[in-house]
């Protein structure tokens, strides 16, 4: 039981160690919204809004999320008594869409509740596997040679699965060279909706690479064309952008639009919604894994917690802080073991110390809603 007294929105600007390029944008610096919720007894919880800097991945982006949380969502939860963090989603249900904005608040409430109970967040949401398998997502590079170097670095670090971003100028020939150089590593390609059904022959040809999956090859809202493509190719399709809710997951599976689903905590609206997506997939025998949005340590800690749920059977895009940031905003930084795993912390809540001084230095704007 808790009552939210105030919600702080904090925008920090955090430069990436290396630019990250997808089929839709190249990012050098993240503009991240952190959400801090405080209850009537001084308890606090931290969450992160995981949207990008521009509406290239989804329709939410930093500035739209800021006003949405500040003007619409925060007022919906402030002052309310919640029996449990699992009820926070319903309090914001009236507002359509904006799932990443909602997740910023919702995940912060889960952290608050876990801290109050003195238990690790991952246990509190029902996680069972304290050691999660990690993969990496490697953006489009300026040359294949650069990509080789990056892949080698990550394999040396112990990561279990390599995802490369693909796009029409960076697909067949690149994957062919990666396969020739690295052999049968666990490899997959993420297109972020860069293709259409007109590219079906290309995908058929790429079957020869025996990738683990093609992530979101077609339109960000599509399921029907994905099911047509999946019927024609051997490589499993994994949906990312197209699955925003448990209902979407059910429909995608029913349509046979994919054989795997990437679950992103923000995209689906927070921990309670993610658990429902997980249940839909488990029931249908669809493997899932935790996707990433170049999160700061706070969002990353929430991703780790979600990844401990039963059903997250494939390595996720959850990797070490140092791949993204010179210095993270949590202590200790997220690190992986030599065998490419992350061990979930036994500390209460998200399990990491939030570095307030560092956040203060990185803050470009702040709003307190009460
Ligand atoms: O499609 O999974 C994606 C990053 C930003 C937007 C979309 C995606 C990604 C990633 C990076 O692939 C995953 C990560 O390392 O956080
Ligand atoms: Mg993706």
C-alpha cells in the first residue's frame, strides 16, 4: 500500500561512448527522462522513460513524453492510494497509447514498492532466474572492418549472441562477410522496419545465413505482411515495434506473424504489462527476450529485473554500462560475467545506488509535479 505524493521529471543528456546507428537514425547523445516517485512517508522509486530523441522508432519521443508525463499521466496517479504497484497501470488506462511514458511512472512505482518491502525488484515482480544471458546490439558502422572489430570485442567479452542492425545498404553482403569471418556464432539481424514485402526474395536468399531471427523487417505497425513473409522464409521473424501490448502479442501469434517476440519494458507499458505479454507468449510456446533502448543504468536495472522472469529464454539486449557510457548514473555500473551473464542484485528495489550528484550535473531540466 502506498500513496504517491510527488513525481519528479528529470531530463539528463548523456553522450554515448560510440554513436548508435539504426535503419532510421544515428544517435550520438541520449536525452533521457528519469522519473522519481515519492510517497507520503518519504519512500522513493526510480524509473526511466525509454523513448528516443525523435519519433523514428515509435511515436513517443523525449519532448512529447515530457509533457505527457507532466500534464496528463502524473496527475492521474498523484494522491491516489495504491494497494499494489500492479494497479498503477489501470490508473493511467484512460489515456491512450504513450506506453513508454506510462512505463516511466509505473516502473518507478514498482521500485518504490520493492524498496518499502526491502526486497529486490526482480524477486518482487516474480522473477526466478537470478542469472540472465546477455547479447549485444551492434549498430550500422562506417565500414565492415569496423563491424568486425566490434563483434570481436563483444565475443571476447563473453557475450552470447550478436545482433547487427541491417538496412537496405547494409544487409546481404555484410552478413555474408560476418558469417565467413566468425562462423556459426549466434547471429541475428534487426531491420527496424526498413523493408517491404517487395523484398521477399532478398529475405529468401538471406535464409542461407541461418540467422537466429530477423527482427522487425517490415512496417512498425504491421502484422499481416509479416505473416506473409514468415510463410515464405525459414528464418524466424521476431517482432519488436509491432507488439505494444499483450493483445498485440496474442494477435501476432494467432496470425503467425512471428515465431519470437522481443519484449521491451517501455514499449509495452511497464512491468505489469510485460508480465502479461510474457504469459501470452509462454502459453503459446513463443520464446521471448528482453530488448533495449540504450537505457541509462536506471532503465537497465529494470530490464535486468524483467529478464529474470521465467519465459525469457533467449539472450537479451541487456549489456554492460561501459558499452554505452563513460560513467553510468548508478553504482556499481552494470557488468557481465566472463560467461556473458548478469547476476541480479540482492539489494532492495532496482538493486543499484542512484548517483544523485552525477544526475544533478547532467540535468538540463526538471519538473516537480505534486
Ligand atoms: O530496435 O532494438 C531496437 C536501440 C534503440 C532503438 C531501437 C532498438 C535499439 C537497439 C539497442 O537495438 C539495444 C540496446 O543495446 O539497448
Ligand atoms: Mg529492434
